C-alpha cells in the first residue's frame, strides 16, 4: 500500500546527474503514471471496437476527496489546477472566518538584494514588509487565539525574515522554507517570494502547491510577480486572483500606514461573510438530508 500526494513535494534529490536520469521521480509517481497510461490505452482500444478487458485507474488508485483544512476560497485554485476540482470542502471549512479575506495576493515593487547568487536569494525590504504586515494582522486576527506562520522558498530570505520579525517583536512566529513547512498547518500563512530576477525553483509546481495549502483561515501571498507570469502554474494562479478581485498592486511606501494602504484591500466585505454563512448552512443541510435518506433506505431494507 502506497500513501501520498504526487502533487506535493517528493524527496529531495541533491545530485543533478541523478535528477537528469529521472531519479527525482518517486516510485509512487511512477506507478500512478503507469496505471493511468494503461487506462488511457484501454479506453482508446475500446473506442476502436477492440475486445479488451475493462481497467479503471479508480480500481487501483483511491482518492480521499474531502478536505478539512482550508477555507474554500483558499482551496479553490489548488483544487482546480492540481486536483481536477475533485476535492470537496467539508462543511466546517466554511466556518473558518476572519475579518479579512481568506486569500489575497499583494504585488510589491521591492527587488531582491544586489548580492544574491547561486540561489542565495534575499529581499530585505520584502522581509520588513512581511514583519509589519504580521504586526498589523495581529489587530484583526489576534495571535492570542490564532496560529501564524511565514513561509519563503529561500533559506537566505528566511534569515532576513527572522531578523525582521524579531525587530517587530514577533520572534514567536515560525518562519521557515516551503520544504520544511510540508505537512504543517497554521491559521494564518504569509508567503514571501523574495525573488525578482529569474525564476529558479519557483517553477516547481509541487513546491507552489505545498506553500498554498498550509493555511486554515487566511493566506496572503507577497512578492514581485512580474517574472513569474512566464510559468504556467503561476500565470494561472495570478489570473485567477485577478478574476476574483484578490490581486492588489501596492506602492513602495505602503509600509508607512498599513491600516490605510493594505487592510482596506484585504478586508472581507459583509456580503462575502453572509455568502459564506449561507453556503455553510446549505452544505450542512444537504449532508443532513443525505444522511436521513441513507438511514431510511437502510431501514426499509
């Protein structure tokens, strides 16, 4: 029995030569691709009228489809892009409410440090922005009752973020890389992309998926996204955010007064809150009706 999620990060392979030979692909992924390939060939032969035995990948691969972690608005794009819209939001996820929108993208103008090389990426201005953002958010989603986390793809940016968070008086917030955060969750997650020149391993869709699926109540994605528009997954994510009116351009001086420059953009409207409550009620009612119908049918049998 193999258990896992091939849409999230596999084991790290440090050898470039090993990666070039395909050893970065896990056994789980190889088997899944093989089964799906055989299924497609079987369907193709059946369409041609050949007498072939039926083989469905669902006979071998089983998916756990109900997600219990994230607010539906956080889950929406990962579900569409990575999971073919097969994930179902549990009713309780609609109750993960805060005064802020569950998901926001903040496009910043800050650029990475000049001395970055060989993947040692840091962006001190962005780190300062994130630290001030956390301090501001504490007034709307109190840290006394909610857990916070800060995620970045780069170890050097983690160092810059930890320094900025200590200066802001929030050294208790866990700051770590995407790889280290895999398997964890927090109520509030802020992601600091840091990189503004080139793409590097930000092109890895599995790493993006891990980062986006850590929060329960609120996700804020921060960065300068101009270069990332060339990456299909990022382009799709940013387009989705724009269509949902969750993508916001911020000016260089936005740190001066975040209550005026940032919070109005990411604050939840009363209409959205009402819609969430109505959806949650409808979902719960549907489950109750389904349960009653199933119980009645069993009783008749």
